């Protein structure tokens, strides 16, 4: 390939959005080594395997190939500086980073989204890189928004949440969620029998407010993506609706309803009624989208199908 073709191929590879990791190990004398990588993949659960790729031109190439153990640190959105540090050729990376020893003495970055300690399982020669397959012997998780990487730049998954919360502070906004549990939806019902999706309390119109309301009622909610943004003419406000799952007994004022039996005639808002009908149809086909519009017209941006992987 020509240099221009290689550059074009690199750009094409960069279209795939990934997370960011720092891969770590120790030299024979115990000196910690590490580099930033987005070429990380889970491989297997039985046995528990993952892989990373390291360039043969990397300064730490020989160290990683010879090491019996290595670590993978999945970075959160607050660790852009850590990513930049370990992508550099600085000789004092570990003097500038907060780290501790994990299993087998592998250096780990404790503030990371997840950490894995691996025993080297297999090395696979792959052109100008080597694929290191590791068997996971220890791991830990620290829930936090992840750091993303796309087309040579970072992006934040948590940015959407911040924008939604900012919109809520502007007023005349409601934040709710379509939450599914084993083929049924969790719906709210007022004293007059009117049905709606659960939403955040008026004194805390935000994503944390919505989650707090659910947990205070003994539910375990999990939101995964934005589902609809629309004008609710009946309530004279904008509605921001998330999609997610929930578990736990339905509290007073809420009930679980099978998707095929949603009481659409009791949903006061035409826009919300249309959204719930669309959700039932999308669920059957396993393909969801993000709706933007109002009760009469709008656009559906397709996003993804239901998760089918066992990893």
C-alpha cells in the first residue's frame, strides 16, 4: 500500500468508536510500564479471555511479550489526561499517575472504569502488531461514565446526560422513562386513572431526580439510551424520555402492563400515546429509534436492536 492508502485505511479504521484503555505490566526488575490502547476486546467467558494489540515498534513491545502478567485499565471520562500521559513517550509516566499494585504485582490505575489482571495466555503474530490474549485472573469495576474515542478524538458518553439536565433547568421540561421488565412496561397511574410513563418529580427535574424517585420506591432502574424528545402540547412542555429496564415490585401509583395490553385510551397526551404505541411495535421487531417531533409529525433516528450477545 502507498502512504496515502495507509493513511486512508487508518482513517477508515478510526470510524469505529471505541473505549480507551491503558495496558500495564512490569519489567523483570519490577519497573512499571504502560501504554494507551483502544485495540481491546473481550474474547471469552469460559475460560475468561480478553485481548489487546501492541505494535512491534512500541518501546515496551519486548517487555509485554516477555511478561507473564499484564493489566488492562478501562478509562472513564475524567481520565483524558491519563490517556494522553500513557500515549506519550514520557519516562516518568508512573510518577505522574495515581497507581497501585494489583494481583501478581501488576500496576493498576484505581480510578479506572474497570481493571483486569491477566496471565498471558497466547501470543499471535499479526503483521506489524502482536495480539496478546490474556486470561483474566482478577478484575474490578468502578461505575462511571466511560471515555470514548472516535476518528482521532475523545468523546464523552456522559455529555448527553449533562445536556438533558441543562435543558431541564431551563424549565417547562419533563424527564421520564419507558422502563421494561420481562415484556411488560412500568407505567404510572394517577387518582383519575390517567396513565403515563414514570417521570422525575417537579422539584427535581433531572436524570438523577428520576433515578432517585424510582429507587426511593423500592425499584432498581437502569437507563441505557435516549428514546424520544417531543413537544407535549397537552401539558405545554417538552418531554425527554429515556429507555431502560427495571426490576422490583410495582409501588403504589404504578403498575406493570404487558406490551400488548397498554391502555392507550387512558394516556392523556397524544404524543405520549403515539410514543408508547411505537415502542410496542419496535419491541416486537427488536429495532429501536430516537423520536424527535410532536404528536403529529417527527423523525425517528434508528439506533440499535436489542442486545443478543452473551458477553
